[in-house]
């Protein structure tokens, strides 16, 4: 058999190509639009270029650009926050502390690598296990010289909290991970004493506890940096200087307390069983849980501030494609930048309340969203956001169908979940089946999923339905007879998969059998082979020599 020759898309050339230049520009724009401004007391940000600033925290110089494992990429270089601030013309007064931190980081990284190799004990085949069992925690840094910091001429300091996260390792609800460490908090306290204003930057792939913020009155702004890629430092400076107005929105719900999250007490390693995870939250994951169970949050799903203000006016709601296979709901709004100084972009979000009928449902769900162009002060834009009616269906296990239950569907419009406004409704006369499926993955054991108090949810439903009537909002009538049913043809998908498998088969790229259940279900019933064994035998029949080599036979 001819040996496979691997090719790579990268380059070892020191010459920067036009492609790289173009992509860096795009990466910088994407990063700037992704930052989420969480707090900005008295419109503290933006901060003028050329200002003297202190800069502290692990993420200031060792900025986390991406996740570990498959969340990482190899780029030519990466711009950290320190470099980005200097590039923008800020006078960073804490370079000595940052350089000292960098030395600590390098040594900590070396110690971490040595710990992994010690666990290997000469057996390289155990590398992945040793690596996964040895997470790297960034050092907090040494205490700052308060006398020098207080005399550096800067009124403002940035403090960048950073956390490494990525593939194959869950985070921990411990200090130095989900919670701020004692050492980090002590340095932040020093910074707070030495500077009049503090900007907190969260450089993490996920969320972390922010209860400590309430202890520091001079934290004026909070910015969620997330993992902003190779141009993150430059993009950060673009936003804090006002060259770019922040327009990012929360894709998570930021809880007030870790234990407000459903499953917090049994998540991952906390259950004592890393081999089995019971998703007892059911559909109540993230904002669906907090909104339905009325749990107060720190920052809601879809939340994000701007340097300017916007007004969103609902113009029209309509349904198109009745009688066709894919009917759609379209919402037309006009967005106006009502501010006087800054241009900016706004994200319009559409949420829907489905009837609280026989099936258990969340109180509201995201149905669609859209972002405006850059709007100058007083400028407006009319935009239409369209989403499939299918977005409003719920799964009925007994019939293995995605259905619309009869009743009223409320349409909420805003720039985050918590402040969205009821703006209209749809009303369906009777049950409509949009997609007929088959239950191919039955439960193997009992699963006790959480459910809300039905009476409370129905009472909230009655309130918004009353509002629709009292304000005489537009209600679009839908008839089930106008909504056709699509039946999933599993045999067609099976044939399509096998044809693609024949063309694209690569013994070095194994596909998870879990994702192929619809394809192999019939064969499993007929042969009684385990799904994995069926797939392997089928591959072996088609490519016997290749498979013997790849399986070491």
C-alpha cells in the first residue's frame, strides 16, 4: 500500500503573506466586536490614548489567546494586552512588575512540564493521561511596590484576571480557578489602594465568580475579554480607547453564586464518577433555567453595554411560507443610536414564549437575532430578522415528533433577555406536527429531570397574555392545516452516509459511532452486533488491508 503523504496549510517562511495580513485585520475586528462591557460606572471608559496607566494581573502580559487542545491554533505571533496598550500610545507605568511576572510564568511553566515527565516515568505512551491529570495554573505574581505605584503619575490601573481552559479538562470550583485566589485578591487590593480608578478585565474561556468586585468601590469598569485570539491586545486597546465601541453580548448567564447553576453540586468530578454524566437539567440549561425558575443573575444572557444608547422600535411581525415545508417568522425593527458622541452597533434579540400546555417548556427561548451596521449618533437602521417557525417547536417523546402545541406564542424583542419587551404574538388553533422522527436513542436507565412549578409558569404566562390583549398587540393567527409535516427518511440518510463513507474513508480519521446511530440502527437490529463492532466490520469488508494496518493486525 502506498504510504499516505501528509500536507500542511501552514508555512515556515519568515515572509508575511498578504493572506496573513488580511486575516490579522479580520481577527482584530472580530475580537473588538466580541468583547463584552459588563460595567461602566459614570461612563468611565473610554480612556484617552496617551494616558498613564498601571497594568497588572497574569493576563496582562501572558494573555490567554485561546483554549487548549483543539481550541488552540499556531499563529506567527500573538499580541498581548501589554503590547496592545503600548501600540496604542498608552504610557504603561508598571513594566517592571510585568517583566518580573513573566519570569515567574516561565519558571512555573517549566516546573509544570517537569512534573508531567516525572509522572511518565519513562513511559511515553502515558503522556496524554499525565498531561490531562496535571492542569497548569498561572502564578498570581509578586506583591506590587505600593510606594512606587502610588507615585507613578497614573490615576487608572487595569487588572487582568486570567484562566487557562480547554479540551479534556473541566474547571474546578476552587480558588485560583472559578474563584479568585487569595494572592490575586491581595494584589488587586494593593492596586485599588494605589490608583483612583480600576478597570477589571476577565481573560477566561468561561465564567468565574465576581462576588469579590463588591468589596472594591473604585472598580469603575469590567470588561469580559474572553479568549480574543492573536490580535486580542490590539483589539483591546481599540475598545478601551474608544476607537471601537463595544457591542459584544453575553452568550452565557453569569450567576451571582456558583451554586445557582443547576447541577453545580454533581457536575463532572463532583459526582465522584467521571465516566458517567447525568444531564438532569433536561432542557433547562443556561438562560432557560434562570429565566424559567426566576433565579436572580449577575448578568443575563444577551447582556452587554455600549458607549452609546439605542432605541429599538418594533415595526412589523409576520409569518410567510404557509402551506410550504419551511414557514418562517419575520420581525422588522428600527434601531436608532440615540447618543450624541459615539457611533456603535446594537444586537437585536428575539425571544419567544411557547404555550405552557401538556409539554414542559422554558418560559422564553431565543428565536433569532441580528446586528446592525455601525450607526452614527442619531442614525437609524431598519432591519428584518427572520427565523423558521420550527424554532418554536418542542419534542414530544411519545410520538417522536417536533410539534407546535395550540395556544399563544409571545414574541419578545430587546437587546438582552431580561430587558426584552413583549411586542406581539402568534396564535395556533390546534396541534401541528412539523417533523416526525423515530426514537433511536432510548434511555438506558432512569433519569430524573428537573421541572419548574407548572402553576407559577402558567401564572406568568397568563400575565403576558393579558398584556397582549390590554395593549391590543398584533396577534397573527396560524392554522395547523397550513403547516405540513416532514417525515425523516432514515434509510435515505443511511444510504447517503455510506456513499460518502466510500468516497471519503480515511483510516486515520475515526468518526464517533454515537453520531451515526440513525445509520446503523437497522443493521444493529438485524445482526445484534454492538454498533462499534458493526462499523468496524463494515469498514474491514471494504478496506481489509488498510484496517488491518490501522488496527495493528
